């Protein structure tokens, strides 16, 4: 019988755990749980976990109210329910003991609730709990062709979303109105928006890389920075573009063209064998050589997949070597406080010879 992709992934995980002398990996409700089981849900106050031992069969421990739902949405048959009168933390300790699992260290993901971890530590005082992020990310950072296809499709949707949103920008329209167009357009084109609210930052606020969109009205003579991400079948996109309302001054044109050159040079520099920090250095040098290095105040990029921010991170000090299948953003920006900011961002996948972009909306400066 052919094994599912999830069984293959958990087998690889078990092997990795054994190599590192780690007894098991405990997953809470998260993108990691989806990656390894095919089940996705929202974390609540009830303990719902998936345990992958280094040796033996993986199992779920789930609230009784979720049992049927999980049974229908995963290939793993070992699903142990707990009811409202039981202590799930004590129950998982008993299960581990009864199965004879020799465990001194258990990896957990960084998103597991601290209250869950504290309760587990009380029930399993002999166990040392460690961060499992480095372990799961090793398996997740290289995408399969099916994952790539999902992200490529989402990139095409994202291009259409920006075409619609940017065409609506004009003097007198609020940032929030443009953000709402982005959200509705993702839905119209078959995806959903992947966050609370898209960034639509106008005027001096475009110099705030992580601005919170408001009802501020867009005025003539302002830079408008858009940053948003969609979700399609659990996979994510991320794209930034910057436009100008009115006639841009000479300095703005200069800054825009520097950012564009840095972004495009970064994408062109991606190839297997280079390190993440090399790409960051190449992009940063373009901006530094033009005298704006102090205004590029964040990393060059971040990995993307089931999470909008995941490994690999394109930043100085990250010596991870790029391999085909890795996916991440290239997103240089220049932010002049009190004046304006410019950012251009696309997500790419590493190919055998270079990189291919998921998003292809124009890099030409759009003036409105």
C-alpha cells in the first residue's frame, strides 16, 4: 500500500530525531501539524497534540469533541481522545510510559502554548523539553513540486489583486479603503487574505516598514506602500509594491530606482551553492553604494510556505547554503523618516540554475 506524503514526512522526522538522540517531537495545532498530518485547526485552551517518537508509531491525543473531525482528516489511525473530566497532561505522560518510550528529551515547536509546556513539565519532570524549530525547518524549507505549484498559482492571484487595488488609489481615498479592496480581491480570485489587515502606508507613514493601516486619506504628492499576503490551500504569498500619487520629486525617483535595482540584483544573484547571507550582502551593497545604507533597516528576506515567515532567513550571519526548492522573499527598502519609504518585494523559489519569482507584477514606478 502506497504511503501518504504525511507518513513519509513523519518517517523522515523520526529518523532525524533518532540521529539527534531526541525521544520525540510534540506538535500542537499549527502549520507544522498540518505539514506532518494533513490536519489543520485553530489552537484553543484544550490540549490537542500529535506526537512523533523517534521509534514507534505516531499518535494524536485530542479532546473528545475533536475526535471525529481529526479521524476524517488524517491518515494516522492512532487517535486517543480525552474527555472533559480527564487530565490530558497526565494522560499523555501515562501513554508515553505505557508504550515503553525511552525519552529523556522531547522537542516541541515554538508556538506551543506556555501553559501547555508548564503543565507537561510537571507531569514529565524527568524529560528535558527543547525547541524543535531547527528540526522541523530542515524538512520544511525545501518545497516539493506540488507545494511550488500552489505558491505559483497564488502568485498569479496576487498579481491580479494588486492590479485591482492600485487602480483604485487616488487622492481622497483612505488607506483602509484600499486595504479592504485587497482583502475582497483575494476572495474574488479564489484565495483569502492571510492576515489581519494589509499594509497600505501613505505619505510619511510609508517610511514605517510595519505600519498599521488607518483611515488616513491619501493626498497628492505622497508615496503609497502596499504590503500584503494571500493564502491558497494553506500556502502563502507576500508582495510589496510602492506607487506615487502626483509628480514624484527627483530624489524619490532616485530612491525608487535604487530599490528596484537592489531587488532585481538580489533575485538574479540567487543560485544553489550561495549562502543566505551572501544574497543579503549583494542586495545591501547596491543600496550602500548609493549612500542609503542606513535607511535599509531590515533583513533582505524571509522564507515562505505554510507560514509567511519561516526559514530560510536572508540575513547577515545566516550561512545556510541555498538549495533547489527553497522559497523566500527578496524585499529591500529605503525608508526616509518624515518623508517617504519605498519597498519592492517578490517571493522566489531556488531552481537548479537560479531563481523563479512567484509574483510578477510590474516593477515600473506607477504614478497616479
